[in-house]
C-alpha cells in the first residue's frame, strides 16, 4: 500500500474513534452552592462515567463549590476537578475515613486545576498555646484514601486545610503524582502532605507541599491485608515546608522499604530536613537522597524532631519489637542549615550499616527560642523519648561502614556551650573520612573527635 494511502487509512480510523464522554454533576441534581450537600449528585456522576467507560470524564466545573462527604471513585475515569470541593463537617456524611476514596481501581485519573478545601479547624477542639498546635477531635477525615489502585495518576490539583493525612495511597502500583499543590495549616497535627504506603513503582514530581506534619513520606503501616513492600519510589523536583520531616522514610516500617530516590528537592523549613525512622520489623535498604537543600530547626515540644539536619535512626518502637535493619544509604550533594546534629543512630542489636555521605555541606547554628542540647527519639518505649545530649556536628552511634567524602561542617554565629565536636562516635566501626573539613565548635574545650 502506498504511504499516502496508509496515512489516509489511519486518519479515517482515528476519525471513527468515539470521544470520551463528559458527565456533569448538575445533570444529577447538584447545586454547587457550597452549602447544600452534593455528595449524592457527585457520586451519581462518577457512577455514570464509570458505566460509560472509555476514560469518561467527570467534569467538576469552575466557579462552583460542591459540599461533599465520602466520594467513591471508579476505575477507567478521569475525575476532572476545575471547581471546588468543600468537606462536610458532619461525620454522618462519611461512609469511610476519607473524602476522596477508591478501592482496586484500574486506570483512574484525578486531574484539574481546581481545589479541595478541608476546613481543618472544624475538626479541632481547641488550641494549645504551649504546644503551639491545635488539639483534634476523636474523628477527622483524610483528604484521600486510594487503596489497591493500579495505573493511578493524580495531577495539577490543589488541596489544603486538611484535618488529617492528605494524599494517602495504600498498596497502589504504577502511580504518577505530578504538579500537586498542598496548602495545609502548619499548626494542625498529622496533616501529612503525600504518603505512598506499601506502594510500588511510584513517581512524585513537581509538587509544592506545605503541611504541619511530614511533607512527603514513604511508609509501611500495619494492615490486615498484605500489600507488600514500598519499593521503587522516585520523588523529585519538589518544594516542601513542614514542622516535621521534609523528605522521609518511616516511621511506620512493618515491612520492607527499598529502592527509594529523593532528588532535587528543596526543604524550605522542617524539624528534620532528611529523615529515615526505622521503628518496626521491616528493613530499609537502597535509599538515596541526592541534590537536596534544607533548613532544619526546633519547634515546640509536641512536634517530632529537634532540628536534626539529617536523621537516620533505627530504634525499637517497644521492648517487644524485633527491629529490622537499615543499610545501603547514600546522601549526596546536600546543602543545609540546621539547629542540631546530623544523626546516624542505631542500637546495640541493630547497627545501621553502609552509609555514604558525599559532598554534604552543613552549617550548624541556633536561631529559635526553643531549648537545645537534646535529641528526639520518638516514638519509642525503649529509649528516652527526648534525650538530653550535646550537639556535635555529626553524631554516629551503633553504625558500621560510614564513609564521608568531601563533606564540610561549619558553625554559625550563635554557638552555645553544648555545641561540641565536629564528629562524635560511639560503637562505630569502619568509619572513613576523605576530604572532610570541620573542627570543633569550641576547640579549646573539645578535641576534633570524641571516640568512646
């Protein structure tokens, strides 16, 4: 067949393809006034699109607000949000523990430049001035609970003012989260930004997250179903601000987490810039943090973290915990400013092994009002939750095979007495330092290294 005839045949075939149908909630009785509950109308729209198939689109139009409780998305549709969803504050309007839900959906897309408003303070009981955070009621909804989904895409939308976790994906495969904006309150606890949990083959990119709790965290929570490990997760080109950890693995680690890459992210402010918390029986391996910038500082007592710039900790959650292992961690091309040490802290029964820090350049300083000279070990019932401790530049405990290459430690303008050595070690083997630059905060009082 001549080439031109083949092209015409292809064009004719394409012209016969049926365009994806669009479904609008106004066709199913929605008001869009932000006051009248529209859950039933929006759900009918979702169900009609799912019956139509062919990647049918649920069109949430701009210029309108839809008050909703739990919505159940279906596979094979594009839930396209251009308007606004507003969370109902009545628990009776929820059939699960989240607003946007899906279960075992295949080829689900959530898109659009619209927004979801969480109304977080409606779920709080009061403000704790000493703790500098809101106290939450016994029940509050997550923004998303997407479970067991395959070929999932979430892109372009904004959600904020979350009362609880934000984008929670549990046991999902082949996931893209692209250009999502999160605008939570910094003083509401547990309002994580993006949480891939027991997920595999995940890419999170170009996201802008502001949240009181962890900004982007890979974890494995305890579940009745076996969703497998968290593995092959790639987070890159994101901007993050939080009062907890910026880029994090853990704290829940009940099964293995491996092959995780965080790259080209800016942590504008956090209680820990880079964080891995192993507290359960799973093991963590092959994690890379590359091209990361951070600022890490103290916050009020209830917030986890004490300004540790980098924190890798393997500490049992309870005395009965059979702790997994942490090994093969690479931290490279990282620059930051912190109010506390860079910690690598295992335990006698679970040393952290094979950690490489390459071109890590950090300045330690103090600029907030909160008391220093302490580490945060939470959550644990084995060690002191808040441990009084001096502040060396790098603190290594129960670790084997740690290599520093071309790393630099500087001290800032405010150097309290509890700022001590450049590197402090305790039960460490195989430590190598190549091209390390840094001295004690107070050379007249402390040697360059404390070895115990």
